[in-house]
């Protein structure tokens, strides 16, 4: 039952992440990218902070927890989204999506190098298979240029944030952390917008609807679920489901933007499902050993 809940929440979270791509693309007709994302995160973080005002807050004495929330926000909200959307000056949104969702591979690499985590060959193979699936979804059309490097940097930021949340998250009430990191990240994006864009927001029924969806569903709900899942599950296994984001992005783009679904998207979906299975599947006997190992590693963090 717990496993069913875990998988269900992961599917909902990755679906919301995928939908954010076409919805954001619609929103760019009414505001420049950094400004729209900055408004999104400041509003979402502010609203969520009000909702969790009575829950445990970061310790008032000392600034460690506040600095941790700020670092996560700058890396997670500003770093990932900033690199992802700025990269689209050179590459398509689909290409940016595939690079950003290299995160599971970087989580395993960084986790192995810096936390002492040990992942089995099957898990490494699952990440590779999942990446092949994402590449299929984009028909292997990926150029190597400045936008590619920026979106790859976004994936590294995503992986770093994932591991930091796993390390620092136990000291926070997770929805509180989600609120404050979005505020810090949103402020950073607004400052970035002032430096690189001409900020504006055209108020229409559509633009307000897009902003509300991004604020409520793709920020408050999405980040709250994501942080809950990272805190209560293995970061590599949880991140493996991010391979579903481009797939959901393709499907939601077909529904919202009437983009065509090609045969390679279907093949890619099959590879993605196989990759997720390989990363998460393990024998009953070894499962207990794996759980004990993860708990031992967490105690060292």
C-alpha cells in the first residue's frame, strides 16, 4: 500500500512537471521567461508560507537553516529554471527538457562521489535505458551548442538540489522548506529578469489562468509533493521517475498546443518505463540489505 502511494504521488508530481512546459510556453506570450518564473515562485512561495505559518519554522536563533533554504532556492528554483529557460535561446524546449532530466544520472554520480552511496549495475543500466527513452521522445535531435551546456548545467543544479534536500531536509518541515526556497529562488529570478529582460506582464483571462496554474499546481502542489518524496524515499530511485517528465510534456503539448505525437514518442515511452523498472526493482532478499545501507548512509550525512 505504501509503495502504491509512493508511485502514485511520483506520477502526479512528474505529470505536473511535464504540464509546466506547454503551460509555460503559453505564458511566454504574456511575459518574458525570467519575469514569469520569478512571479510564479514568489507568489507560490508567499502563499505556501501563509498556509504553513503555524507549522514548525526554521530556527530563529542562528541563520543556518535560512541559509540552507536560500541555497536550495537559488539552486532549485533559480538555477534549474534559469538555465532551462535561458537555454531555449539556442535550443528547443524539447531539447532543454531532455538535458534537464539528466538529473537522475547526475544524482547517482554525485551521490556515489560525495555521499558514499552505492548503486547496483542494474540501477546504472536503468538510468541509461531511461535516457535512451527520453532521446527517442525527441527523435535524437539534439545539437551541442551553448544552450545544450546551459541545460546540462540545469540538470547538475537539479541533482545538487536533490542531494541537498536529502541531507538538510530532515531539519525542516518540508512544506515550509518548499515555501521559503521558492521565495528565495523567485527573488533571484526577478533580479535576473531586471538585468537581462524588459519585465512586463500583459493581464488577460488567459495570462491570469496560466499564472494561477503555474503558482498553485506546478509550484505549491508540485514542490510540496517532490520534497515529501525526496525526504521519504531514496533520492536516486525518486529522481529516476523524472524521465517521465519529457513524456508527459509531449502528451500535454499534444493536448494543449495540438502538437503531433510521433512514433518515436511511443517507443521512447516504452524505454522510459523499462528504465524506471530497472532502477527501482530489486529482489526481496536484497531489498532489506539495500534499506539498511541507505539508512546507514543517511546517518553519515
